[in-house]
C-alpha cells in the first residue's frame, strides 16, 4: 500500500530492506560530500 503525501511516496509494509539500502547509500554520499568539503577548507 502506498500513499502519496505532498510529493512523498510512503510505502507501508514489513519489508524495509530497500529503504535501508537507500538510506545507507544516502549516508555514504553525504559522508563523501562532507569529506570533500573538509578537504577544500
């Protein structure tokens, strides 16, 4: 079941593995960006 709330798609279910993978990917990208920002200072 998915509801669209103000442009955000929310899937409600017991399987959160894809969400966890995406969050892990986002964290890695944010860490890489932070590392680049720190190196430029």
